[in-house]
C-alpha cells in the first residue's frame, strides 16, 4: 500500500466551542470524511466508510507543554524524545536530538525495509548553499534532518515548477511575495500534484506549518484562511486517491491552533486522521496511543 503523510504543525483535538477555528470555520472536506463532524475531540474514535480519527498523546509522560523539536523528533523517529532530553524542547532540534534523528530517521528506517520514500517539500535556493556544507548549526526542522540523514535528495524550485514538489504553503503565495517567478496554484491543484508525485513512491511526506504560526498569532481570520487551504487540500487529495491502493495519514506534533484563547501550545491530544482502505484501518484499532506509535503504524500500513 502507498501512503501519503500530511504533517500539519500545531493542531490538536479541541473542544467543540466558539474559540476553536475548526468549529467556526467551514471545513466541508474534512467534515465529509467524518460524516458531518468537525475535527474536534468529540469526533475521536470515529470509524467510517472513508476515514478513521484517533487522538494521541503528545506529552509522552514528560511534564510541561509539548513542543515542536521534541514532538517532531518523536513522531519522525518513533523514540520518546522528551524523555530522552528530560524536557520538551521548542523550535529546532539541538545536537542531542540531531544525533537521535541521525540514528533513527524515519526515512532511514523505511528504506531499510525496502520502501521508496520522499520528502516532497521544495526549498528555496539559499538552502542548497547550507546543504553543501553539511547543514551546519542547529536551525533546521526535523523534516529537513530526517531527509538529510536518510540520504534523500532535496527538491528545489525547478522541481516545483515541474510539478515534482510542493512549497510549504501549498499555493506558492509566499514564494511570489518573496519575488520568485512561480505560478500561484489552488489547494486543489496542489492536491493533484501530490497524488501524481506519490505514484513514484511507497511513502511521501509533506509538511505544512503555517497552522502553528496561525495558532500563535491568535487571529480568527488568519486561522480560518489557513484551515480553508488545508481543508480544500485534504478534501481533494482524499477524493483523488485509490482507496484500494493508497492511504492518507494526517497528523500533528502538538496542539495550538484549536484554541485561540491562548497563543501557546496546548495539552490536547493531536489527531491521527486515516483515509483509505477500511479493512486496513480496522486492523489498527487500539495500536495508537501516543506520537511514538505513528511510525510503527506507518510500517504496518506499508506492508498491508
């Protein structure tokens, strides 16, 4: 089975209340997968003909608010990074986490099991200067590091223009604002590109992190804008896949965007939304409890 992993930074399963943008924003794509329900904690445990929704713990038994560096390391390596450090770490992985990622990169593990894998986010030209020097310093995302230590190629704007990669905002609006000559695309067109790209691989990862930035901003209109793009992207993607051959997995690293009353992360469980083959989804019941269970889940699905 092929698997497309959509990593969405900073979304948890919040309450069904007025300060949750997954409630006050229109989400026809996601709601159709959940048979009319919004993406909230009330929908946890849903299993339908198209999708299943789980909620998993992001604290991993360590006191404090979950953070990006440790949460993503846990998600992308299958190891308890907060416990390894003794605390949650925000921002980018430090040298200790980088060593953990070098040893247990998700891409490295999947390739060892025979998988054809790819990180399909496109990078701007300045990144490749750093890449030639081995990515010095500690200012790189976990997704970048698992790609680097997995020995995979990085995609640039030429790949994006050729339809072989996506930019992190899906639509290329940010690239245009920065002065790059690229075409704007709709979330629906981005989903079409991703489905085509995925045909050459067993496993593709795409990262979207504007959701976490919107959560920290706390602005209702920006939150709705981001969710609208995501909903159109995920809704189209899940309509285009072959449910007999493909699975879409949507997951996050910590809560944030689901509660605009605060501009920090939350203790809420994060969603694991699975879309595709119902029999494969049913086999996974009870095997998802925390972030470190997601990579074993991916391995099971790829073998299905």
